[in-house]
C-alpha cells in the first residue's frame, strides 16, 4: 500500500489550543511516511477544500510545527461554514470528494465541534456511496464543551482557567476599594447555550464568601428580583459582590437578556452587553456603582494562561486521530475518557461520528446549586482537573512569541468552484 | 533615639503590583527594629488613619508578607479620598497628626498617584507647623503612568504587558476567522486622560500589518471619517482590522465619545462603552461584523501576567521609601531613574513632593505617529523595557494562589472621627 495524503481542517471558533491538536496530528503523521504522504490543511477550514485552496504543511519545518503547540488561534484559518444536507447540496459533497481524489487524500481529519462532526460523518457516507476510499476521523474542539462521548472538549479547559483566574484577580481588586468605591463587578463570559464557562468561573470561589459570589447561567431563567436580593445580601455580608454572567442569559420565555435591555442610539440591540444590563439593574435597584468587563475573544485566545491539561489533551487527540486513521477506523471521533477525578487520570478512546453529530451535551442539572446561583461540589469535581497545570509560551520582548506559518498553497488541479 | 512606628497607606485604584511595594517596604522596615517599631497600615487607605482604623502588620508572618509580592489588589484596602485644602479642611489634617501622635508614628508612607503625593506633601507641611516630627515619603503607584520625575509608575508596566499580550492573542484569533466571519476587533483599555495604556497596546505590532492596526488615543481628537477610512484600508490590505481604544477618547470639543454615542433603555449614557461605539460605527459605515472586549479591572489586576521589571521596581521603591525615611529625607517621593534604554538599566532616586503634587505627566507628542493612529519608534523604545520579564505567581489547583492577610486592628486610643 503506497502512502496517501491527508487533509486536515480547523472548523468554527478557534481556541488557545486548537493548534496544539494540529501540532500533534502533523507530528504523528510525519512518523509514518510509508503510510501518510503529505498533510494538506484547508485554508480557512473546509472552504479551503471546496475551493481547492490547500496548504502544504510539509513545507513547514519540524521546529515551526512544534511551535504550533504554544500558538493560539487557527494557524491555517478556520470558518463557520456548515455543509447543508446531502439531499439538497449533494454537489458540495461531490466536490469535496473530487478535490480529495485530485490530491490523493486518503485521510480526512476534521477538527471542530458539533456541526463539524456532522459534516465529517456525511463526508464518510458520501465517500462510501461514491466508492472513494477515505478514512474520516473527527477531532474534538470547542470552548463550549458540549460534545457528547468525550469527558471534555479541547479549548474549554483553557477558557475555564482564564475566566476563573480573571474573576479571582478582579475580586482582589474590587474588595480593596469596596468600602468607599465600586462594590459591584460583573464579568460577561461566552457560552450562549451551555453554562460550562460560567460554571468554570465558580472554581475561583474555594471558600464561602470568595468571588465570584453569583453565577448567572443560560440554563437558569433570569429572575431579576431574586438576583437583586442576592446581590444586596452579598454586599451586606461581604461589602461587595462579583458576578459572572453568560452571554446567553435568558428570561423565562427564552428571550436573551442582552436583547431585552439596552439599545444603542440607533436602536440596535446591544449584543455582548448582558454584563452591563445586569450591572445597570443593580445600580437602578440598589444604587450601587459598578464596573463590568467583557472578555470576548480574550478568553478563548489567552494561550499565555492555557491549562496544561487542556494542552496535553489537545495534542494527544491530534496524535490519536492519526493513529485511529492508520488503524482504518472510519467515521469516528477521538475522545477523552476520564478514568479518575483525583488524581485526574484520562485516556484516549473513540466514538462513532453518527452518535456525536448534532448531539449537544448539556450541563447536568446537579451541577447547579438549587438556588441557581452557583456550582455544586459535583461540578467542581468535574471541572477542577481540566484547569490544572501551566505551560506558558516562550516570551520575547516581554510578549508571548507566537508563530505564523508560511502557509504555502498546493498547486490547483481542478476548475474553480463557487461556495 | 528609640524606635518609632511607621504608617503606610495604599491610595487610589489598586494594581497588580502595589502589594509588591508594600512587601518591600515592610520587609525593609523589619530589618531596622532599632529605628522602626511597627508598621501600621491604614485600613482602606488614608480613611483608616482618619478613623484610627490601623492594621498591625507586625502580626503577619515574614512568609505572608513575602507572598504580597505575588498578590494583586490592595492588601490593606485603598480608597479614592482626597484630602481637601489645608485652609478649608484643617481639622482633617490635625486629626491625622493626632492619630500619628497617639500611635507614635514617626514615618508616613503614602503609596499612590498625583492626589496622594499632594496629600503627603500637605501632611508634611502641617506636621512641621504643628511641631510634630514625622518623615513623609511618597511611593509612586498608578497604572496611568502620569507622575512626573520618575521614569515610570509601578503598576503601569504590568497593565502594558497585559493589554499588549491580549490584543496580540485576540489578533491571532481574528485573523483565523476573518475570511468568512468577524473582521473587526476592538479592545477598550483604561487611561482616561493619558494614552500610555493605549500606546502600550501598540507594542504588540512589531511588524507592519500586525495587530493592533489602529490606536485611538485620548490625546488625539476622534475623527470618525479618518478612522473609518483607515479601518477600510486595513481590511482591504490585511483582511481584518484590530483597534485599541482609550476609554477617554474624545471629540475635538473634548466630549467623551463614550457619552456621545449609545444610551441604554433608561437613557443613561453608556460609560465604559467607547469600544462598542467605535465598533458600531464601523458596522454602520462599512457593514462589517465586529467583536469587542472591555478589559476593565482585568487589566490592572492581572498579576498572573505581571511584568517582572514592574514588579522589581515596585518592590525596590518600597525598600527605598524606608531607606529614604531612615536618612531623614522628608517630603520626597522615591523615583525610578532610567540610565539606559537597551539594555534597560535603572536606579532609585528621589524628588521633592512639592514638585510632584498635582503635576500630570502627559505623553510626549512625538510618541504618536503624525496620522494619530499608532506609536513611534521613540515611544516603543520608552515602553519596551517596562514590559520585560515574567514572574508568575505560584499556582494551586490550576489558579493563582494569592494571600489574604489577617489584617488585625490596632486598639484605638482616640474618640471617633467622622469622615
């Protein structure tokens, strides 16, 4: 059997560690030159496959590939582009297979979240129907931590470490000034549908009374009266109150609080502004001065504070994807399997893409306290290992020293294709 | 000469390294028990002196005092409380002296910015008039970096390192997705009157085309047309555009842009929202999707990413304050004196409080490029050394392990005093 090429694409929102997965995958592929020829990466994700815009990673040095482990963002570009159903958009899938055929792609690695696993699964189906031999392996990645069949998703642990650290640090700031100045601090975090990132903020509160005092989950319908009463009690007891709020906080009817509240001068809803909406509510009801922060992309790109556990898992999953492919395991996703909480032990496993595609893992109800404002011990036991360990990037001139690859294109062989 | 006690207070907004100054000061004072009795700290800053709410730092172990070096926020509490003029509020100053007398305070260390240096200077004056012997020494601290007679101000270097790192990391995120998704990213940073922090963001752009692409300084009146044209050019050239904007960005008439733009549903001006105002302007004019982040307290409490240079200077200034006091140098502030840019060399010096009080150091005009949108090489040469070096805090359970002191009160000896 002669060596066939591999295609790798990054998909959806990028993270602090998705390049660690790319690093592991390319390093592992290079160990098997008799089985795997070149690893081609899709420029800007799957769009690069459709447009035949492939990057030849074999032109990057081993040293530069190693540096991917400590570089945030998506080194080859990513995109939010979901291939539609096989029935209505069969041409797109056929195009993918054409491109694979033109470049002798025998391995398809798709590094992303729910939608991407769905696409990888569909590609494996159409390839089979078309009689084109390709092994399709999904590699998990999402800060939302909502893929099933894996203990956690690479990218999440580092966001978790970042938001918990940030709200702890801000808490030390607020408590210093609270007697005569700002008593309220609100941090808005990502996670529109699931409260995993909000929950992670709760890790900073190891003892009663420590920040964050209140967590506002997307899973818990916002009750303004109960919230304000809790803030009031907090300020009376501790002198200040810190809140972590999910961008996806909604009311009982499922409407986003960010959209229900403030509008700008042009009448636009303020997206990414739920932090300010709940802070302003406190000011209106209790007359307390507030500060708020919006972490936005900072939280998912903060490689300088990545979790070593997350990094190791991200890298290991890239390695495992290649190993699975070489074993001929088609239409599976590499997964993390938890063996023990403390000390945390995990191993790599795999699960069928068919069982993962479009299935969203919700946060268990027993991870949220009965009052809806904090995490339980069970949640803490789950989250804690995921933020353990540090592996700072190299610094140069006082700043993290990240790599930009050369990203040289593979010559095209096919006619253009519009996406 | 018998040992007399010292009084130390933290003032104004806290920083990632103000406790490193406290650490150096207390450690140095403990080396001279024959000269300095106990170091009392004001609970919540100077208010603690007025209300005779003193903290006995001698009850904290050497190990815990050492841990102050890696703990953000103000360990004894701080406040924004400016003593008024000697003429109209003489009673306050007399009260301070009374408290000093009651607790045999022979050394007054005030750790803060412009207002605090003014207060320290006035205290030295009134003490002299009242014939009370006390050595008053100012210790600089302000993320605003606007004190004269010192090369820089402790706290600034760490904010500078944080914002430059953050916008670099966010840039790696945005460029990954820009082809098909968000092309615009805006980071709003502190610095209402001076653009030092905004300028520091510029350090991340080492080569042409690297983020941040545009800096919006409080010193440069905002020109919406020129700004939008520059964003447009950037997106056309690089495919995306990242912007760092000062919370103090103003128009030609000096009105804050944050207040000119958006209002919330209640008609309140959005403070802390200039980032969104300029991002929304881009969306309205160019139709480009944006993300924005508001670093707020995160930037000044991010001890996990502190500059080692900043930490070393903060600690050294605490040590120097004690040494100056023991030399009997009254009414001075300890300062940092730059000896060379590269390699950066500095030494401790001092300057009269009278020349510092209420004097604001502006950013030199030659630090901003002629188009008003970036920093010059001269600015880079000044800023670069201040962010050099890392000294991460210890981590426990995946999070920075910070200290909370016991902060035990000194028994009161005087009647209450209302502030």
